[in-house]
C-alpha cells in the first residue's frame, strides 16, 4: 500500500510552514482575506513555476483537476481565477521575499561547504538581467518610449551557487545604483563585469576590506608602478601593479592588472583586482567562475515562468519573480540531494509530470526510471479481470 503523499506535497516540506505563518502575520498579508489563505496563493504560484502553467486559467484549472490530491498540500479547495488575480495584485510581495530568505537559510544549512576553490574567502558574483515587457500593459516598468522592462539585480553565492540577494527594479535603474547599497563582509571576494566599474565604489570596497575581480575597460588610463614575474609558460602574459588617478572623483586606486590569453576565443583578457596575494591564474579562474551567474539567469529564463506573466501590476509581477527564485532554490536543493546526475532542464521537465504522483520524492530523484513497486496481496485482490 502506498504510504506517501504526492511529490508536490513532499517538495512543499522544504518550506517551513510555521515560519511561513509567522511571515504572514509580520506582513499582515491576510488582512481582509475572506477564505483564501496566503498558503493557497503560494501553492498556486509555485504550481505556475513547477507545473509550467502559462496563465491564471491554467493554474486554477490544473489545481482543480487534482482537487482530490490538494488536501496533502494543505489546501481545502482550488482557488478561483478572479480570487487569485486579486490576491496577486493586492497582497504584499514582501511576504515572498521573506519566504525566499527562509528557504535560502534551509538550503544553506544543508548545502554549505561546497566550493571549488581552496581559499576560505566567501566568493560571490553580482550581475543583472533585463526582461522585456509590453509598455502599454506594464506602464509602470519604465525603460524606453515604446518598450518596458524590469531588471533583476542578483548576487550569487558560489558556495552551492545559490542566489543570496535580489532586487527588482524597472529597466532604467543602472546596476551600479544597486551595487552601492550593498554591505559586504570584510574578506568577501566580489566578481562583476565592466558595468560595475565605479572608482568611488571600488575605493570604498577596498577600504572595507572587500576584494573584487572584474574586466578592465579599454578607456581606463593608468600608470604601471611594478611588473610582477610571470610564468614562462602558460596563459598569463602580464601581471602588473597599476595606479589609477581620478581627478573628478578625487581617488587613487592601486590595483593589479592581469593579462590572460584565452585559448578558446584566441584573444587577450584583461582583469582588474585589488587582491595582491592571489596568483594571476587564480584571479583568472575566479572571473571564469562568474559564468555561473550567467548560467543561472539562462536557466531561470528558459525553465521557469519569468518572461510571461499572469498579472500586469507591479505587485503581481514581483510575486511571480520572487516565486521563481524560490522555485530555483528548491530545484537546486533537489539537484544537490539526488544521486542521479540531473541537469536542471531534465529535472524541471520530469518533475512537471510527477507533481501529483504518489511516490517517494527522494527515491524518485535517485532513480527516476525505476518501475512501479510490486503489488501487495491485498492490492492484487482489488485488480479487476475481464
């Protein structure tokens, strides 16, 4: 006899229910609610992501078709389309940010300690990605005259490659405006692209004991103060200490300029860093690992519902985006937990069809193509024969 609930119900165990209810009380998210709980709303929006539902009609229809299995999810009855639309427009999106932080803490506790580098510094990547929107429907998302956009500013922790910080803005907000608001711990290594080069901010990072690695812009003027010894063989062409003076900002930056030959693209790559002790090859490897945040954005856009939205208000869009980030944390955890070599794309594709199947989640993750268990004698008596 099957003694487990649906896979969707087991996935939801990763979300601490008691902490969720505390967050609901904190944000007063159920104020004036009439029978439609925030928990049901969260399940509906997670079904949108994990079940690949494209509209409100598909969300409520998909849940209604599995009404007999919703009790395992803590849902009395499936929501109505108008009720879900109203909740997404009016209930606080900050609740979902809090849930994201709760799930992140749980994933960190389980997945902590995974890193490919030997140093003990915390390594994080900072980047942003834009999502195009229709200017007439999303008139609040200012970007261009005939085009709207929302921008996701994200920090990725390389210990487990989990998103640890996110901010949603309209498309006009520049990346450096969000970066200046960050408070990083001393010893942290921050990897970023050339869009984040700002002399005042880089000087402030150095004073705070935060290290950074970035690509060098071609228009930066500098003076070489010392040439470091480089290996006779290998990809490192130059390793120099340079001085950058900015009269406009009134700062002096003493940095390292490292030139690497990229064998794959047959071109030179120039890096800037304020870390004076790492080997030049380590600096290059750190920046190469920045590709993980690009891969995260690509997976999020391809596998989850972050390019088509089920609501046009700013609140509804933020709820859907934060739910997508929660779903990414869940998928990352399941991928880490499984013994089977899952790719995120295969995991999302097969999980979609297994959400309401009654089988052990982790047994399925370890061996997704196992045959169904053999029938017990009692179950054999219930089989109809013709």
